[in-house]
C-alpha cells in the first residue's frame, strides 16, 4: 500500500484484551483501514471502507443528542459505561429485547452465540420490566423482539401483544422463519397479536449459503416463511448476512427476489459479516466486505436496476454505519429511485432529528402496507396509477455494517441508535453488547451487571 493520503485519529479496543487503545483511520488508494496498536498484543490493521463512494465524501457531521436521563454515570469511559451514559451521542431509535437465548439452529456464524449456554427464558414479567425501562428512558421507540430464536417460545404472540400494550407503536420480530414456515396459522397468530414486521434471516437464493452459514439447506423454508407472513399481513424485510466467497455474488438476485415479492416484502437489509459472537476465528482482509463494496455489487449484479449513486448515508446512526435508498416498484418490476432530502451535507444536523425521522420511516416502511388502493371507478390515467401504487409498493434497500473487536470505532459507537435492553435493564449499543474478544469472551453480553476480565483497569 502507498503512503496514507489521510489520517484521522479515533479510539478503539484491542481485539485480544478489549482495553481501549488509540487508533486512526488511514486512507490510501481508495481503501480506509482502522489501524491500532496494543502495548501488550501488537498492531492490528483492518479494512473498514473499500472503493466508491469515497470515504471522506460519505461522512456527515451531526450535533449529538445525548440521553435525556442517563442511566449510568461516566466512570471508566466508552465502551465500559454503557447504560446509556452521558457521553452517548444518540438516543434510542430501535430497542432490541431478547426474549430467549435458545435457538432451533446452531449457525456457524451467530452474533449471540445462541444455544451454547442454556439459560431459562425471561418470564413475561421480566420482559414487561424491560419494556417499561425502555419506555421510561427512550419513549415509544421501535421494538425488535430478538434472541436466540424468539419463535421457540410458545408464548411469543402474548409477548408481541405485551409490547403493543406497553405503548410501542412498531413491533418487529427478528427470526430465522423456520417455525413460521412449518406451522399452519402461526403467522396469523403473530399478526393478530399486533406484529408489524418480520426481520427475516435470508442469506441467498440458492442452498449453498444456508449450508455454509446455517448448517443445512433452508431455501424452501425461507420462501415459505415469506409467503405465510405476507399472506398474514406482516411486513417482511429480507436480511442477508453477506460473506465473501459464500453469498456476495447473490446480492442482486436476493434484491430481485424481494422486488418480485413486493409489496409483502418491504425491502432488503444487507449486513456485511462481522466477527463477534460465534465465528471461525480472526478474519483475514479477504473475509470482509465493506458497505461501498455492497453498494457497487448491487449495481453490477442487477444490471443497473439500482445504482451505487442512489444510496445515501443515514440520518440517525453514524454515517459510516449504513446506507439506504427507497424505490417505487413499477408495474413492470422496475425500480424508480424516490427523491432524497435536500440540504447542505456539510452542515451539522441534530442527531435527534435523524432518530425521529428514522423511527417514523422504519415504522411506516417495514410494516405491511396499510389501506391498499380500492378499485377505481373509472379509467385511470398514469398519475392515478402512480399514486395508487405509491401507497403500497415502496421498496427499501439498505445495509448496515456492525462493528467487531477489530473494527470498533468509539466515535461510531457513540452515535449508535440501536440499543439492546440488557437483562439488568441497561440500554447498550448493539455493537458494544455483542462485542467479543478473540477468545470469545464478551464485554457486555451475558455479563450485564457484573465486572468481567476485560473491564478497564
């Protein structure tokens, strides 16, 4: 690599001991790497951005929106004081509530290392307390019921109703979809309880990605889950974990499949693989795929159905965490990019404004379409058909790059708006909650409320 064209200081953690260490973003030849050195465990250098759009042009300044009532004090510093502490720069947009640590799969890649250490499910009363805490600290944000695999709980519809009854307007289920595919009437039971959306693990359009990432062929069951949820009126978001050499060549096909199944499928949310929880070991550069590589792959693999230039940085979380675009699905299956918001991209915007817009957008877009257009009394012109279709056939394409011990950037972490309600009631940014060292030891997960061997000295 040539000499760095730009260096930006930041702070990260050592992947081995998880202690905070100075870091820098170095950009050269269109590749940005996070470079850091631990005095005990040596230097680490990991790609975090490769290709166009350019790293520098993607950044967006924001005015922080700290928690109105921090739940934990500023003591040992980020990422140890999560709760949220006064230094956090974004309040909650989506709160994850884990309702089980069991799973009906044992995936080689798993954020939560689900099923490894059997623990009893939280009682409905415990779930209710977590929801009360989220409401107290974050107000009526979006709720995602997660795990493990939530559908292993027979009382899941009651928990959906519990979240709705607690005043949360949008409730989503994070699921592998297997029970939904196999059990008659189950999708309808979830819909009747008030479920708005399913965040459906969906890794490819062939069997190979499932065999490698999930341990067995699952494509038919995934498609059956999409069909059942759509019929029940639950909005479906397809969520591929993108792994080079496994399914990175299927991104365009996944998007096309989603478009073909609109409006039941509301969008696709691509997640480049992150190495925390259960994973094979320290990743090589070739085992990573960055957000710009996903964007350019989507353009190439769809023949320009979507373009890399369509995508925008987020208004809510840190700019380096995600991309998004919204499209109108045409009668011929084509996509028309909807207009972007205007404004000066270099002027700092309030993070609170971005969070409010993101919550409203997710609740509106990822739920099933409401009030489908009625048949028209007379002949419809092009505008009539456009407006009728626009009420139901908006399709979202987005991606989110979670951070692991090699890529964790505390500037990004402080801008996180996706928070996990830990068992002890604290709200912890998703990437901090799932952070694990090279030996698999967690910083926060499974240790909420007690010190760990990786606590700051």
